[in-house]
C-alpha cells in the first residue's frame, strides 16, 4: 500500500490546502471548495491540517492525503519551535482521520522531553502510514533517513533560525544534495511560485512538489502584486 501511494505521487503536484482559524478561508465550506478545485485542476495529492480537513479531503478527493497538525495561532518565534505534528498524540489524531501520510517537524530544534522523534516515526509506520519528515537542512534529512522516515521534504528550509534563506526561491541546492545522497523520495516544498520552478524541481530529481501559498493563499498572492507597484 505504501509503495502504491509513493507511485501515485511520483512526478506529481501536491497542493497544500490550508488556512489559519483567523482567516476567511478557514471556513469548512471554503476549504472543501478549494480541495475540489485543486483536484479538478490536476492536483494528485493534498496536504491539509487538522482532523476536520483530513476527513473531508478523503471524502472529497481520490488522491493521497498528507495530514499535519499545527496550533491555531503560529507564535511569532515560530523559527525556534517544533509545532508541526510534534507528538504521537497529534499523529494519532491525523491517522484516525484517515491520512495516508503523516508529516511532522523533523528538525533539530529542541523538543519536549517526551517528544521523541524516533518514536514518532516508528509509531506512524506501525500504523501502516508513511512518515514524512519536514526538514530544514541536509544534516536533518540524513538524520531522518537513518531514523526510518519514508519521505524527506524540504518544507522547513529557511524557516528555522539556522537555515535562514536570503531568497524567495525554493531550496534547489538542498533538494539536489538530498537526491544525490539518499535513496528516499525527496519532496520539494517551500517558496514555489512559478511553473518554471516546478519544472526545475523535477529536473533536479524531486519525487513530487508541494505548492501552497501560490495557489491557496489569496492574501499572500495579492500582497505580491501590491508590493510590485510600490
């Protein structure tokens, strides 16, 4: 089953359909409409947050679903914190909601004493789900491959205090290095804004590409246009 899901995602576009509770699109009707819209447009996978949206994604779309949990409000010091599916309890909620893949913060940032990364990965795998490690550096990617992760994703590159990005572009360098060094599927996620960047991702060996803000965050899309005229 795991190999079937990985095969379905190979050379595919995954759309991250997420909104924070304080944003207009967080409404269930809006999220569901976005899920149906991006799948109609050709998305072959979804990344969604919370049990509600995982359940709805499984009902509305016949594509693999990556599930995560995250807090209702992202703290201002988010670059210092582990907050994406940090615990086994969080992973359990997403698995019970029906996620095919559980993504989690797999960085080297300090974790609470009972939040063991190896145990989290093994728990996800014990439930016959794919464990997707969201990392920010090459070293973290190698560490999570060693710990047993099924998929490595560049999701958090530039979003930790020690992986600062001076560019608004995806981390192709990290992608290429991971592809060249590991045998795991590497997913490029983070700062994808153009079709050209998607093509470059696949040319660089990405197994799949996750696109979020460029498709499903109207306020950020609008902000880019407004910024261009200032």
